[in-house]
C-alpha cells in the first residue's frame, strides 16, 4: 500500500509528467526518423543497383554487337550476379555458370528501353534483373539479361535497423534522465516555496518565501507571493487593530452606562433617574451609530456595496447638508460655491459619504464650514472646508484610516468614532472617485471629493 502510494505521488508530479512527455515525444520523433532513414537507404541502394544493372546490360549488349560473345559469361555487377544472352528464338546463347541451364531470366522488354524486374531464382534473396534489347554481329536481335541479388541491400538496411533499435531507446533514456535532472533543478525553488507557504499559519504571517536569484518565472512567482503575504499580513494587522478599536469604542459607552446605573442603585436617595436615562439614551444612540458604521464597513469589505447607478444631482445632496448645518446652528455655513453637477450612483450612499465629511468638518471647525460643488472637465468636485487647526502634512493620509485619531488640537466639542471618513472613502471609491486632503489649503482643512460626471 505504501509503495503504491509513493508511486502514485511520483507519477502525479509535474516533474514526472514533463519527463514522460519529453521522452515520448523524442522516442516518437526518433522512431519516425529511423523508419524514414531505413526506407530512404533501401530506396537509394536499390536505385543505385538498378542503375548499375542497366549500365552492365547495355555494355554486354554492345559486346554482343561487336561479336565478342564468350561461351560462358563472367558474373557482372556483383560476385553473385547473373547474366544471359538470349537469341531471337528464345534459346540461351551464353550465360554465367549459375544460370546457364535455366530458361531466360525474364521476358524481353516491350520497347527499346531497358527494363528492370524483380525475379525469384529460388535463392534466399530475390534478384533484380535488367533486360535490354540488342543485335549480334550478323544483325539478328538478341536480349541481354543482367541481374544481381538483393541480399546486400537487405544486410545493409538490417544493420542500420539494428543500430537504430539500440540507439533510439538509449537516446530516449539519456534524454529522459537529462530532462528529469533539469526539471528537478528548475522546480527545486518551487518546492522550497511550497514548503515555506505550507508552514505559514495565522501566527507566522511575517514569514516570507525564499526568492531565487534568477529573474525568471519562478523568481517572479516568489516575489509575487511575498507581495501577497505582505498584503495578507497588513490586512490581518489592520483587522486586529480594527477589532481592538471597535471593542474599545463599544466598551467605553457600556462602561459609562453601567457606572451610572450602579451609582443610582447604590445611592437611590441621590439618584436622578431622568438624567441617567438621558445619559444612557445618548450613549445608546452613539453605540447605534457606531454599529451602523461598522456594518457599513463590513459590507464594503465584503464587496456588497450597492450596484445601483442612477443619475444623482450632487448639488442637491450637498445643499441638503448645508441646510441641515444651518438648522443645527453649530457653525456658520458658506454654500455660495454650490453649482450644478450630476453623477451616476446611489443617492443614499453618496449622501452618507458627503454627510460624514461635513460632520468631520463641523467637529473641527472654529466657526465656519464652506461647501462647494463644481464641474471640472469630466469630473464633479465637492469641496468641504473648515477653519480649524488643520492637519499636519505628514498625517493627511491617516484621517481616512479606520478609528483614526490625530492630536488633541483637532478635537473640539464632541468626538467622532473615527469611521466617518473611512466610510466616505469606501463609498467614493465604489463610485469610481477619490477623496483627498487638499495640500494647497492651509487655513484649516479642505477635503476634496472627485467623482466622474454622468454622461450627457
């Protein structure tokens, strides 16, 4: 059972499959090449023999025409060759010793051109016989036959075949061993990467896979995996920090509510149930807002943001926020910069994003918040400014992090949960836009939302 399992693991590897495919391909190519080579050699040797026989038949016919016809012919073209001179009546005039008692080796050719035929003379190997017409010294017609066995051709092609039968498997095995070694060397870094990744758990996200020195596919794979592990580690840390911050944000109002209720229970004579109820209600509302924000972020992380895309008048969204601020009376509102701009998106989500940005400006403004909407090229630009203490240049990106907390100079009045701008960033990104802190605005803080305009 263990041996079968090891064999199955071996045959299931990429190394084995590549080696097997290479070996089969080479074996097939070499086999086809060998078959063609043997056939080509047989054809070339046969053609050379036939050409020689035709030349010898013509030469013998010329000798007969000159009257030089011995009683016994000498073998031509080959030591085992045969020759006959046949008269007009079909009688054998002269022949080599091996066929002098035989009838004519072949029928006369139908035309004047020599003809080569395969003839079985009862020997182990058939003969090729070239037949040519001619005349004797008296002008009477004769037929000359010259032949040679095919055993030399068979021996030559047989030797080549035997050599190929030994060479093809040997070359295939040698190539298979070479491919096995090369593939193993190539995949060794991949196996090292696999072992390292296999050992990485939730508590070892700081580990990285080894990167080979070569800038090839394996090297790029290792660097890509390390980049992925960087993102996973960063995401895990952000998640842990997010959970810790969320727990802290939820724990603080719960602790206050518990303390107030316990104090009222311990000292009922001095308790003010109405004040305690108002305080608990305020903390409960704050917790509800926090839970809503957490749910919105969870949906955004899960990619469950609404796919609804309808025309939305962005100036109306911002104008409603301006009227809400005026009604609250907390700060002065400058809305003179609101102009017409239409985008495609979800009106409720865009209203929440703009509202979060406005609420952030109100928390940090000294006296005034300015809102504007303009169309710039193919984009709609929403700007929300406050006259607060501003944000240090090196910390402008931090305001969009979840549960972001800057220095105390930015904290006046009631504080937020630190999720509003993070939610606004996710909503704007889901609509194909961006939100940044304007680096050129120095009197306070100016947040700029850019969204693509709706097509006409």
